[in-house]
């Protein structure tokens, strides 16, 4: 149902500012202050450009990793509220040491291990 609503209300294209980095030999860095401080320092020259960004979810043909460099993968979850920390811990970091609801699926896809399996 959510997918249907997204398709009906989503914009096909938006214009957004994307910061490109100028290759002028300057060192690129971002340095942030410690906890509680607001000091941020950066190096490098940015070149902000207005670019159209297209909503790929509206395309009928599926994307292929070999052809397009990415693909969409459906991932169902039982998590109802991603802002509820207790639910996130309960669903994604179970006490038994497993990696949560998708562990077997991830392992079956290629042996990917979750770092969450080692957290207690």
C-alpha cells in the first residue's frame, strides 16, 4: 500500500544543488570539534551546481547492477517506528546474539555477516 501512495505522490524530477569538488590540488578535509562544540573547518574548493535528480522508483524497467551500477532490492521489515530506540533494539539487536530478522537471508545471499551480531 505504501508503494502505491509513493508512486502517486512522488515527483518525477526535482532540481537540487550538488556540490562538486574542484580539482585544483587543494587538500580536501572536514574537521569537526569534539562533543558539544560547534567549530567546523573544511578545506578544498566546492563548485555548487543545480542539477535535476530523477525519481528512479518511477521507472518501469528494473535496474541491473552490471548495467546501471546499482539496483533496488526490496527489504521487508517488521520495524514499525524507526525512531523508537527500544523497538530498534528489540527487532534488530536481539539478546541471543543473532543479527535480527534478516540474518539468515543475508547469509544466504553471500555470507555477509552483520556487525550487530557481535554487539551486546
